[in-house]
């Protein structure tokens, strides 16, 4: 039986999970690398989206790159991506899913490694602040995904323990980061990563997007977690 003083909750990745932004990040990184004279195929970039910027640059450009240009690449990516801010849209069902989770007694935390200004734009696109108990940004983690730091910060922001939480993400890097803390991950394919890759990384179940997860809520791992939250509330 869930102890009365323990909360159950769900951590959500934002880019590619709740907001349709992964391909815009891909284009932005492509432009950033072109400014450095590096031609990295968009398909290769997309497979790395979900990593923190520092690790993405190292992953795509290699350890023999001119590391003094990393900050230039990151700034260029941010500048290009900011031009897409007015066009950012949440996936269908994103707002409703967060509100449903909160209404079902789950503590909802957005586990983003975006910079705070960018996170403000993303959360405005979702428009579900009333359902969110906490958020994280890049300043909350020493190491970026696939290191688990941002998820550890999200647990702290929600007053949660890893054993009492689920994570919803769209990238292999999300699943790997969560597994470091023993948090099960529900994978969504709306960010462009296939079901097989997410399952191979360790995702416990797969849905196409937030609307599909909401439609399957009762039968999903989220539904089972919410049932535990309801039981805990009744036993307080």
C-alpha cells in the first residue's frame, strides 16, 4: 500500500514529446554546423536530438573538432531556433494529457533541459500551467542527457522519489537517462524515433503521441500509477 506521505508522479520530456519541435531543432543545428563549415546530414542530426547541446555537438562533430567553436555552434542553433518560436505547436492531446494526469492525482513535472527563456515559449505552446507542479531547465543540471541529472532535478522539483514516478519521452536518450535512475519510460513516437528503437532502449510501452496515450490512459502504465495515487488518497 502506498504510504500516505509519498506522492506518485510523472515526468514529461517537452521537445518532441509534448511540443512538435524536433525537426525544427534539426534544421537549426544543420544551419549552425554549416556556419562552422561542417556539413552534417539532417537525418544524422535528428537521431541525436534529445541529447543536451554539449553532448550533441561532441557526438556529431567528434572529439577532434575545434572545441572553441562549440559555444558558437550552440549560439547559432539558439538564434535560428528562436525564429521558429512563433510557429511552435503542442501535439494534439498534450494539454489534455497533463491536465488528466494532474486530475487523476499524479504530480506532473516537465523535465526539460531547454534554457529558461526557450522553456517559457514551449510551456506557453502547451498551455497547461495549471496542471504542472514543477519544471526544470538547463541551469538545473550539471550534465545533460543521456546523463540523468535533469530527471533527478525534476524529481526534486516535484517532491518525488524515482520509485514513485514514470517518465514520458520521445528519444532513446530519454529512455537511457531515466534508466540510470530506475524510472520506467513510456515512449512516444511523435518525435520521430521508431517504436523498435525505443523498445530496444528499454521503454516499457509505446504510443504514437500524447492524444494516443490519453486515449489509452486507463490501460497504460500511467493509468496504473494513477490508480495507486487514488488509493493513497483514500488511505490518508
